[in-house]
C-alpha cells in the first residue's frame, strides 16, 4: 500500500474529498436492506441468547456466543495456542479465556491478576503476557504455563502519566518488535506537552528505548498494521461538546514516525478548534484517511487477513464502535468496516455488525475485535461481559 499523494492529502485537508456521503463524510453508508444475514438457520445460539437476533450482518454471516461471563470484557489478545487474554477498564482484572475442547466456545475463565488500575491493554510476545495499567506496563513471564498460578509480574516501564482521564491503554507489538503504548489527552480539549500526552509511543520489549512515534492524537484505543505493507493505522476519538455532528472520530494512517495528526488545534483534518485553532493551520497536520461517525467512540480495530470471510473483506479494516455517551441521538454501538482500494485510498465506511443499539436503547457496547485461527472474528462487549464470535457460512 502506498502513502497518499500530497494532492490527495490536500483535498482531505480542504474537506473536498469524502467517502461516505452523509453529514460531511462522518456517517457510514448504509447496507442495502436485502443484504442482511444472521439467519437463525443452523445457529444454535439464538435460542439461548435471543439478543443475538437483533444483530444485522451481511448475507451469509452469523453471530454466536464465544464467552458469556467475562466481566467488563475490553481488549482482546489471542495467542497461537488459543488462550484469549482479556483486559478491563471499569474493573481491575485480566482474564484468560480458554476453549479446552476446541469447539470454538469458551468453557473456562481464569483470573490472571486483580487489583490493577484500569488494566485495559493486553499483548503477547514469546510466551509472555504484557498488561498496560494507567501509568505502567507489566510483564507476566511464561504465562500459559502458569495460568492456574500466575507469577508476580515484572514492571517493564512505569514512566507514564498517572492521569485517569483517557489514561486506559490499548497496547500491541508492531512488526518492528516494539511495544506500542498510547498516552491520551488528560482532558477533553487542552494544550499539553505532546512529548508526554496526546501521543503514541513505542519501546523495546524490556521497556527501554521509549520514544514518541506520533503526536496530535486525542486518544487512540485501537491500532493495527496492514497485513501486506506492515504500516500502522489507528483510531482516534473526536472531542466532545462541539456539536452532535462534529467532529468525526478518525481512522488515521501513520506509515512513519514523526507525524502530527492535529489535536488539539485541528479536528477531523479540516475543523479548527474554536479556542485553539488560531495557533496552527489544519494544513500543517496529517488528516484522517477516513472520517468516522461523530462520537461513535471508535476503539479496537483489526485488518482482516483470515481465510473464512469472502475475498472482498481481505485486508480491509474492522472497527469496534463503542457508542456515543452524550450525543442527542445515540450513534455507534456496532462493528464498522472501512474498505481500501489498491492504491491505499479509503473507498467506503459502512456498518458490518449492527444492532446493539435499538432506537435510543443500547443493550451492548463493542470494544475490540480479534481474529481466530479459522478466520472467524471475536468481538468483546464490556457492557454485558460477553465475547461474540462472527462466522461466515455462505448461507
């Protein structure tokens, strides 16, 4: 995938290039009414979990329950051996969810650690589990050999701010072998030292060589690297209290270090901040590669590189949208899809799994997405403490 040409970036900055036509590119295009799946045919989970019938999916897809008792299920990390580690934000625990009989339904949930401060982020490398609290990153060595009696964690790095506002973290290892750790803004909109806040950092697995990779980021709680190019994409939550329909949340493209995405001076690539916008011009910053819905709370994202879904989904980005909390009419509460062409341009933004919001009543809140070894997709829901599994049957 190639980096966008400068003239295309200019169009984004000027607000002239839109994909997804409603509300200034902020609202996903809708799925045709006749392209709705999640049939109850041969789906044994719909009777036991009737809420799953509310989820609309493209034709040929089904949603099932993978685990139904994982309190405040947040970030997901599946190991090559099939252990699913799950972080918390409202809780203080990290769980190991096991499918001991290989039937793609979890049958055991172990608590790996408790008493931690918003241990939202989990990552796995060379047998070790990494857990991000607000101000530090921990490592549990050789964790899968000690699930019944986890070892005391090692403190890898405790040199992060202690602010609780946007303090919870999503973490992941990049293709460069480094652990990427975000630090959100400790506010809604404010100026702070961007070498400390409003950035995405990376460090070696032992916590050394910590450096800032990208700045101008209000709060990213999800990122992934393209399966073919190895280039980084991340979600970012737009600011509150600037209107129901602005600013958009963002999907950003950061193929190299040193890029600035505009916060707090510019929102969504082309919207100067009402108070701070005079201090910098939006043209100075990198715009989002795709504007997302306003206040959808875009969190976990992952590129699809499995074998189960049809070819049209390969190398496309799935995004868990947690849902708005103070918009007049609620939005989000779904898993959305952003598609790209061969040149790397975003071509569409639309719902993929929709229905956790019914009218103005939400019954679940997606947080993260994770692919299984068979190509099916797991989706965490912190409101219900559940983890769903989306499969493609072709029927």
